[in-house]
């Protein structure tokens, strides 16, 4: 029987923007730009198809794409 990975389960959960930003910024590799509410809203506008519900964020679904996006938009934040 497979055991559930609690971290994976947590990453799959849909959460609010405030919870997402806290988790995202705490787990960033050194040197990566941190996220703010305004940058997350710009990211949402750039990728509307990733958000069926604008208030739901998920580490699994959004973290990597946000990291890539922030690196290319660092001077716009």
C-alpha cells in the first residue's frame, strides 16, 4: 500500500493568494525574485487559463510557472 506524501498533498491543495504567497516566498531558492500581491495579479492576467477560479492558487500548478514568469518580468515588478 502506498503511503500518502503530506507535502505533496499540501502542494495540491487550492488556497488563497495570501497563503500561496507566504508558502512560495518561504521556499524560494536563493537569488530568485520574491512575489508580491501585485506581481501575482499580473501573473494571473498573463495566464488566465491557469485560473478557473481567480481566488484559487496551488503550489503544484502555479509555482514553477510563476518562477519562470518572475525571472522574465523582474524589472516590471
